[in-house]
C-alpha cells in the first residue's frame, strides 16, 4: 500500500502549519521545561536574552529531531490511528520537504546555540539530535523491545544542555537529572503502551507489551521505577540540593512507586480495565514537572 | 491543475512567505539582542 494515496498534486506546497506539526510542539513542552530547569539551577546566571536563546535552541533542536523522526517513520505512522493524520502519512507534505526542514533546523539550532552561549552546549545538542535520529529512530526502534529505553536517553539531554549553556561544563547534578529522565521514560511510556497496545501491534513496532506481554511489561515498569526513584532522591542525598527538593522528590517518588506497584498487581488485558496504567501514565507527567519545579524552587529559596 | 488548485497554491505560497518573513525578522532581532548581551558580558 502506498502512503501517498491521498497526495495532493506534486506542485502543491505544504501548508506552513504542517511544518509546525512536524516539530511535535506538544512533546516540546516537557523538553523546554526540563531544559529551562537545568539552566536555572546552574550556578552561573546567563543574561535573560542568552537564556532565552539557549532554550529556543533546545526547542528547535527537539523540533528538528522530531521532524527527522517523522521523515523516517512515515510508513509506521500511516499504520497507527494516533499518527495517521500527521503531515507525511496523510499526504499533505512530500518526504523531501520534511527531510530538508529537519536537517536545516538541526544545523540552525546547533549553530545558534554555539554563537549565543558556548560550543559545549552546542556539541551536546548536536549529539542529542544525532542520537535520537540515528541510534533511536533508524537503528534500534524497530529492532529491540527496549527501544523506549534508548529513546529515553535522547529525551534526557535537555537539562544537561541547559546546564551546559549556563556554565560551559557538565557536573554531577546535570548527570543525575539525565539519569532521572532516562529511567523515568520507560515506566512513563510503557504504561501508555499497555493501553494503546493494538496500534503498535498493527505497525509492527516491537513495543514491549507486543513482544513480551502485559505481565513482563508491568514487571519492567516496576524494575525501572526503583532506580528512577533513587536517581530522583540522589541529588539531595549527595547534598547537591536542599531539603525542599529532598522532601518533594521523596514524596513524589513514593507515590510513583505505589502506582507502579498497583500496575504490577493489575492482571487486566483489556484497555477498559487498565485504570492503574492510565493513572500511572497521567501521574508520571505531573511527577516530572513537579520534581523539576521543586528543584528550581529549592535553588531559588536557598539563594 | 484546475483554477481552484492554482488558487490554493497561491494562497499557501503567500502564507508561507508571510510566516518566513516574520521568522526572519524575529531572527534579526534575536541576533541583535544576543550581540548586545554578549558585549555586556565580555566588553
């Protein structure tokens, strides 16, 4: 089956809104937020204009990676209800336009980051884009059910980039923040993939519930939650943050662990009975926002 | 290409040009602001 069945005439230029859609603006909110938090907790304070430019570059880099991901995955996206309406599978844009847009935006974001802040931050931004596109999207996503773990590593870069934009280096705290998002992503995404499993099965992506079953997925969720909670509490335990962060991280992680245990105990196979999974997914988003918010609050109230 | 399609092509070209102009202008302003901020840092 061709994915371009509803294609417009060849000379029809894509609407600019479809280029915006290629950047997955909704995913970007978390990227911008964690990047901003990394920048704000750094011991060096950038002038507001340069801080804004740094966050803009992180957002543009994430958008570029998303566009290249959609360029490569148009065939998968066409087979899933959630993604079939994206510009490429819906035939509203040709693949070459998406590729050029993604590559152009990648170079633009990295070069602007280097000019506005420093080349350490620009280098990490470049690595994160290349990692997401080549290691995750092209190499591993279709080959291993641990694909989400790899994708999580790509999503964990923003606080490190934000920190590096301010200081020009990378120390233990940004590395712990990287570890936190890296370990948070599998439980977050596998909770979702449990109740939207049918879609991934149709597209042939080896999502964990598809290849290993719901029971194994629930165990994996629990197994990743434990080191995630450890990474969340570690900055406080290592005296890199104050008590405000410590209390928030401990409390939030305890709730996360409790919800993960309830998911683990749930034997349901039908999405209708997957209340605990839906709760864990919803809470996981709140968790990340709250924990990074607490980190910034801790740093500001201590200063 | 039908006249309707040709109108649609024009409409899209126009809106893309406007968006690009706005983005270019924003870029110019941003580079100016970055330059001023950097001169403040090291100047």
